[in-house]
C-alpha cells in the first residue's frame, strides 16, 4: 500500500521562512506548524485564469474553489521543484512556471511561507482525482463576482490580491 499523504515529510520553518526541522504533514496540520507552499496562477493564451474546485476529501478547505494550483513543499524540495511537481500531479502538465513573488499567509488553520508562480498553458489538463474535482478558465473581469458566489480558499485569494497589487 502506498504511503498516506499525511505521512509525507514537510520542512518546518521559523518566522523568517528558514527551514528549522521536519514533521509529517499530519503533525503540521494538527499543530499548525509553519511550513512552505507553492501557488501557481495558470493563465491561458487569452489571459483567462484557471480556477479549480478541490475535492471533498481534501484535508484543508474541502470542496472550495481555488485560483492557484500548488501545495505543500516536501522536505528537502525547493520551491521551483515543488511548483513543477504540483503542476505535473494536479494538472498533468510538465512545465516550468515563472516565479512571481514570495508570500506569507497565516490564519487559524495554517501558517505558510510560500512562493507564487505564473504559467501560461492552454491545456488540455489531466486532473488528479484525489485533488481536483473540476476546473475551468474564467475571465479575470469575472473573478470578483465568482469570489462572492463561490467559496474560495482564503490563502489563494490573498495570492490573487498580491498578484493584482504587483501587476
């Protein structure tokens, strides 16, 4: 039997984002330990943003929509390696995204030191059934309406807001 994702080792960070240790993903979630993540904004050649709905079995924000592909950086993995791996796992895309900006997010459930990326890709995508329920490209002009109508991951929304500020 393959190992459970909750047994995956994750680097733990200090307040500055420096790696100071390791723990399992389960322990990171249970103790709300600061860790590293990647966020990839995927646009098509027409400038539309890919959004996706997370599966109902996700450990954080199940069934929520998200503006970014990505996830937890594995222990010993670089941000760039993680972004490439996450694109391959979640969308079936073997591509190297462009780094945008470092990002920190914290709420009552998570503390992450992250890197945001951008990729232009028109698909087709092959969704990872454990993580992505469905997805679609949307007009950037429609995002605020969609944010009001659907539940979106709060960290992804903050990445989008930071992207907008930096454009």
